């Protein structure tokens, strides 16, 4: 089992936990609703990436282990719900880890399809954020990319670092870990200090 496959399963599990925790914050969710949100969060970004790249069948369709990873993530969220919610940024942790993993894996997959590096970075970003966007829409929240704190920009920064290290022929694993670390640091710092990019448009005079 290759490192990319392992990391993708881990990222899928993290996103499933994130989706299940987000759904559980709603009033009296049932198991199907929570599992569906976990599934959409875990597969939404990767499915969009694969469709844009023309990669069929979709990753989760081609390998049932991704479904098992999602089920495992949902059950993990259920079993440790009380303990997880004692951690203040509990949703942030799982969402950020899933996002970081999917950014780099999505970027790598796009490169393997022969696209330009800039397009690969965008594909990595879409892999990372679109599941969360769909999750937020379905749970009646403002989509995460429209909230104040830096989100998609952290993904692009991590993808750019990975591409740069790859260009320098840095070994794959150090490049992946460095990029994941950068994404995680940007997200945690942005949330902690309420950092955001400049607002679009100019104020009226």
C-alpha cells in the first residue's frame, strides 16, 4: 500500500469526521443525515477534481476502502463526540488536517495527468475545499470560503510550496510534510488571530 493511498484514506477519514461533527451541531440529526454529510464532505472535493481531470471511475467508486474510511470516521465522531467537543476548535482540527492532505494529494494527481503547475495547484485547492463548501451549504452555514478567516488561500500556499519543492527535486515525503505543515500553521494562526485577506471592492466615498 503506497504512501499516497494511505494519506488519501487518512484524509478521507478526517473529512468524514469533520462532516459528521458539523452535522451533529444541528438539532437532533439522525444517523443517515450525519453519514450523508460525512460522505459529501469526504468525497465532494476529490470527485470534482477527478471529473475536471477526466479521471474515471471516481476514486471512491473505484475503491470501496474509501467508503469504509468514511464509515469509520462517522463512527469515530459518534463514539468520541463528548470528548471531541471539549476541545474548543474540534471541527477546525479535523477540517484542517483533511484539507492539508487533500491539497497535496490533489496537486500530485493533477501533475500526474500532465497539467501545468498552476492548474495543479488549483486542482489541489478544489480537492481540499469543495467538500467543506458543500457541507456548509447542506448544513445551512455560510460556506467556509466566504468566512473571514483565511481558508482556500492556505491551500494554495501549501500547493505552491509543494510545487516549488518538487521543482527543486526535494524528496517526496519531506515535501509533502512541509506543505501539510504550512497549510496547518496558516489555518490555525488565521483562526487564532482572526486574520483575513483584504476585502473586495472599495468603500464608497
